[in-house]
C-alpha cells in the first residue's frame, strides 16, 4: 500500500485547500525565515562566532551561540 502525501508541485493550490487565516501579517521585523537566511546566519556564526563558542557555549550571559535553533525547529534548514 502506497501512502499518499501532499502534492507540493503547486504550492498555491496546496495552500488554497487549507483553512488559513491570511489576515495575520508577516513577522519579518522579528524573524527572517527561509533556507537562504538560515545559511547566512550559520555562515556568519562560523566566520564570527565559532572561535568563542567552545569556551562560552554554556554561558548564558554571552551571545556566543549559533542562533540556528529557530531555523532547525521550523524546518527552514536540516541538521543533516
């Protein structure tokens, strides 16, 4: 038995079949989503923050973190 999934070849058609509240505005001032933005954030961390990460990763008072959790959590990028 083959399981059927959601056809994503036409995103607008897939979204039309869902009960979405389109009156809710974007939160772009708080969070820029998407794979390309996730890659930018990760690249910035590797270039500017990775050296300090080892020594400060468990220090909540520092900002030496990757900031990748939201992109991983919402499926914007894969850890693989």
